[in-house]
């Protein structure tokens, strides 16, 4: 499905991620691939007027997946082709983690567990200033291991931040293994509900379900538990922890693109 007017699908973003990460000889590929459907809906359907002071805000707290966000910003024409091609080169503004001041980036991220705190602060600011914009924050499931995440969850519930939506990339994979085995935080939906949030679980690769959930309204902050697959779309990467780190060889890049080409 083509999202919005930007020819933005999850697999369009995945192809850009593969091409760019191969050119830069960098890792964190599977982490970017698994959020491409979420990012495509956010930037194709939800986030409007990206340069307007009253724009909706989006924070990618899972900063090591920035290449997925850069790919969407390129399709939205906030960053040029040459910007994207400078990814991870000397002197670039476009590193593995996003930095504030880069076009379309609201916050420097990479220190996991920080994004929701800033997002909650922005949402409270909008409420106090009677601004119409909303705040969307995307975190990894492993960020739910961080105490700062739950401090922000309590803060948001206390202040009734109905203009705040959290997306949890629940791929059951983190840097050293499966999230459930390292520190089991399930059931995430029930945990958020117990803190006073509206929460739902859905398929993080279903653009229709994602769009419906992201457009929903509530009197409470909302959490979307998006079930995803690390390395989604590339058979040899899916659910393999080593692709949190490894760069692609030429043969692997060609295979990945072959698997993704022809898919909408």
C-alpha cells in the first residue's frame, strides 16, 4: 500500500535502508528494518507540515534505527539525496544516531530511555500553551527495562497527557539476545494499562491497523504495542541478534534487495 502522497511504503524504506547501510558499511540494519512500516505510516499519513511551528512532534527514542527515519525524511524532501548519501561519512550531520538540529529531528537520541521523558515534557508544554499539536514517541521494547521510561509513564498519566502517543517496537530482540530472556517485561499492554494509559497490541507490520491506532483519540496517554520482526523483509536477518551489529557484504546486499524488490 502506498501511504499518503509520498510513495512511502515499508518496503520502499527498507530498500533505502539496505542501499544506504551497505554504502556506509554500517550495522544496526535489523533495528531499522523492523520499524519501517511504523515510520511509513507516521510520515505518510500522520505527521503533517513538518516545518510548521505547530507541527506534531515525533521522537525516535530508539535512536540506533535512525536510518529508517532519514529514509522517510528524504522521501518527504526534508533531506536531499546527497544528505542521505553522506550517512556515516566524515563531517556528515547524518550519523547512526539522530542529532537535534538535523532537519526533521526533534531530539538527539541514542541513550535509551530518554525519549519518552522529553516527549512527555513536550506534550505537557503543548497542553499548558493550549497548542493543538500531538507528540509521538517510538521506543524499543528493551527501553522498557529503563526506570526512566516508567517515570515518564507515571508523569504522563498524572498530567492526563491525552496528546501523547507511545509506540513500543516489540520485536523481542535487543543487543545481547531476546528481550524476554534478558528481562521479561510482558505483558506490556497490561503494564501500561495499570499505570493509567490506554493501551493496545497490534501487528506492527500492518499499515491499516497502525494508521487506525495512531489516529485514535483518548482522554489518556496512549500506548501502541507494535509486534514486529527484527530484520523484517530480509530472510537471513529476521530474528537474528547478530544483525544488530553486522554490516552487509555485497552478496548479502544484493540478496536483500532481490528479496525486497517487487514488493509494494
